[in-house]
C-alpha cells in the first residue's frame, strides 16, 4: 500500500525552515522573492498558517526531528520578533482554526513493551486558545485520534478515530461537547474535508470489499454516498471555494474533480507515477496547489 500521508506528519517535511514567498507588487504572488525564516524554534517546522492581519506566520516545530517535544509559536514575515513556547509533548497532527486561534493538536503516543502497549501521552485531541494559554483536553480515549480539521466557521472539529483494523469519522464541538460519530467501519487511512458552507463532508476512505473511494455525507449525520466508481488515493480531498467541485488524487497519478452529486467527472492534471496530496485551492478558485512525489510502497 502507498505510504500513509494523512494524520501523521511526514518526517521529510519537518527538515526545512519555513519559506515565505514575498510579493514585491500588488499582483499575484509569483515566487520570485523568497525568504527563509529561521529562529530558535524553527528547526523542524510544520502546520504553518498566516495570522488574520498577514503580518505573522504561526507554526509548530519539533525540538528534534525524531521524537522531540513540539513547539508552537509565531514569527513576523521579516523573520523578527519570534515568539514560542513548548507544548511538552511531541505532536502527530495539528490544525489551526479559521481565525488563527485556537490550535488543536494530537500528541504522539509512546509505544513500549513486547505487546506494543501505549503509554502516556495518549493520542487525544487537545486545544490551545492562545500562545501562552493552558492546553486542555477536548476528547480522551484509549484509541488513536488523527487528522483533525476545523469546520469553516470554527465551531466544530472533524477527526478520525482508529481502533485496531478499522477507523471512523467523528465530529465534536470546538469546546469538546457533543461528540458524534458520522461514519464507521472504515478500513485503513481515511481523510475528510468540510464543504465551504459546512453542510457536507467529503470523505476518502477504504472498505474491505470495495477498495478506496470518495464519498459525501451530511455534516449533521446521515448516510454516506459514494460519488465516484473508480478507486482513489485516501488522501484528503479538496472542495473548490464555491463548493461546486471536489478534487481528489488517483493511483494513476491524476488529479480529478467531480460535482458533489457525482456528475461532471473530469481530469484536472496528470502526473504519472506520482503520489499526489495536500490539495489546496486558492481563495479565488483559479489555482490548485498540491504536493507530488514518487510512490513509496510497503508490504
């Protein structure tokens, strides 16, 4: 199977300082001027995000690249005024709210003993409301949570829960109240994406008999509906900003898009031999960013 790319932070992506493309004019960002932001806490960064005013970049980083404690902080776009603090645990997945704060994150559970027993910290869902605030646990269990994602209005969080050989899709209020299972009996890595209006969720997931496919389900619960027949990669799909299309990657190295009702299927780009992920549309819907790398296969 291809290497799992959602829910766990790729070690290779942790090894570079944050790079910012600085636009010298009022037109599109063209990438001609780039500035690498380095600092005491920006050794192995991940999950960068802009503040609302565009003056700073928020980020997480690791104190060392293997299992170091996570650092959360921000830095000015000119590389100055770095502010940060340690979370005291290593982090496996994290997401910023649409407005910047709060941050939600999932610690990496340590495994010990011949039977692979988990010890603290458990992979629970935590919330941090400000840089120097006190972290608080939103959801706690003895199973693995991964791939958290805020709803567009920031009031709810979708996440995956993994138990032995199956996983399930859940959502919870941003304050930790009203956890609700939306879909169960999923096989292997799965990933979800909120529609721009927050009413639907696109879900890429696998089943024992049907392979990996793309589904849509109501965000308030209900039957999931498969919208493409072909087998896809279980990486996070991406809605266009207007909500009219859902884009997704395939095993053939293609990026395809389809309407939420399953009509209009078409190919956006072809990259044979590449594993495509991190799909992200520009706010105006004119450009699609993605990552592409050679497939990594394992038994």
